[in-house]
């Protein structure tokens, strides 16, 4: 290859790289603009300006247990549902810190705590919002370095996500009323047997990253003057009763928590299978009864993180 040909090739590659870079950034900007218009919980979080009395967080169990419109109706409080399927406590901490920086401070954080068990793979989908938060970007890099690098090289790659297309659906509608309205098959629920794997899996660990994230959330709420309520929502009775060490795990978890934290174990508060969508999630009807139970237990009473009117270890 002659020197002249080599120079032409290098020039061609440089022009191609510049065109790729420009197209990538322009297209990504356009997709980001659409995402910013969506009314999904994460888009609203990062757009800022929210002023909710109560913020709800947790994984899919929180999505289906805490029905925001009903809570608003019963308590006459504004509610922002920030829970999402697969949200670990480590993800919840990052999102809640970002929420506080961009939105008005809530009176209360209602946190479904069974996400102390689980992975942080939701970070993979949250790459959509890397450009909105240095904290989120760093967390994604810690969890999945190759993904973070790929998203830096190509901003357009951030939008290669099912979550993005779901967000577009909510440009003109809200996602705050998500909840499962189905009902678990009666025969399946009646004959359900807990697997050995589930029996051996500690559902309330106090020695992992999620636990450490929970402790930081507790401290954050103290510092910010936010009332924190931790709730373990119901499991299908056959599942809850089939875990022989469940009560021991909960007791150990309670002891490990700082003494002023209000924790409500309502995992067996619903005893009829008709209130469940599946083994792990209650349905719309179940959420109504759960809310009644939470109100009766005094979950929403008081302005601090001090002991509830009913001692937590008696819930």
C-alpha cells in the first residue's frame, strides 16, 4: 500500500468516526428528549419538581402491594410510587438519593424491605438515565463495567432497552396505578409446596450489600427528617407457612435493625388465596385489605422513626 493510499484510508476512517460520533449523539439526544416527556416514575424522578407527601419504594412486591391511588384516597396524602420490578435495596438507595436532590423532600418513605434479598440487575435497564446522574452512572459502572463503557462509547446504546419502549407508551398517561388484578389459580395455591431451594434461601439477610444500603437509607432519612416505614408485605400462605425458618429470619432481621426503626412484618396478614396474584404478589383486592391493616397498625402515624404505638416485635 502506497503512502498516499494509506493517508486516504486514515482520512476516510477519521471522517467516518466523526460522522458516527455526531450521529450517535444527535440521535441519542432525540431519544432522550422523548424519554423526558414520558410520565414513567423514573422519567419523572429525573425531570424533577415532584412534591409528594409519601414516596413508595421496593421491588415488584411493593408495586403490587401499595396501590398509590388508594393510599392517596384513604390518607388524603400525595403519593409517588417509585417501586419497580427487580429493584434491590442497593438500587433503591441510589434512586432515593437522586430523588431528594431533584424533588421536594417527602414526609415519609414507605419501603417494602423484602428486596434485601435480590440482585442489582435493574441497573442494566437504568442505563437509560446515565446522562442524568453521576451517582447512577458510577453505580452502573460498579455493577457492570462493560455495559457502562459501551454506553459511554455509544450514547445511543443506552436506549437499547425494553424499558425505553415501555416509557414511550406512557408519554400521555401515568404509570402510578400499576397493580396486578389477576388471581392465583385456586388449585395451584391450595396444593403449592415450597421448594427446597426456597427453604434454604435466607429471605432477610443482614450481611450483604442490600443490608448495608438499607442502613444508609435509615441514616439518610434521619438526617433529612423523613419518617421511614419498613414493611414486609404478604406472601401466599402456603409459601409463608412452608418456610420453616421464616420467623427466625424476621426476628434476626429485627434485632439487627437500629432500635428506632419502625418495621412492620405483615407477611402473613392476608390468609385467603383470593387476595394473591401469585406466590409472591398480592393483587388489587389484597392491596385494599393490606392498606386497611397498615392504617390499623399505625404505619402512617407519627412524624419520626421512633417506636410505633404497637411494639414492632408484636406485629
